[in-house]
């Protein structure tokens, strides 16, 4: 019987060190009041989608998975003190 191990953020960072820098930036970020969404869409999401998920500019299958994107997305949002259900589409 094969047991699957769950992917961790640390494993992703080993494959793509820039994710560690992105997490550190998210933890250190202190947005102006009411600017969490703006900052997510302008500062963090563009970096994230280049590193993990279906649109990642990587050859590594693990980094290009939806599981990797979901894990990194939730980790970065948590570091910013945000929850996924709080993210709204940007106002154009």
C-alpha cells in the first residue's frame, strides 16, 4: 500500500528559492490601511504566478502543479494576515 506525502512549503522553497524571498517580503509587508487587495494584486500575485502553478515559467512539474500554487497562495496570504475568501477581484 502506497501512502502519499503531502507537499510542504519548505519543499517548494528547495525547488524554487524565490518563494522563500516572497514569503519573507509578505511577512515584512505593512500595507497602508485598506490597501491589502491592491498590494496583493500588484506586488505579490504577479511574482507568485511566475513561480508556481499552471502559468509558472518553470520546467519542474511539481512547481507547475495546482497543488503547489494552492499551497504557496495560502502560505503567502497567511503571512500577510489575509484569508482567501477576503480576496476580491481588483477594481479596474
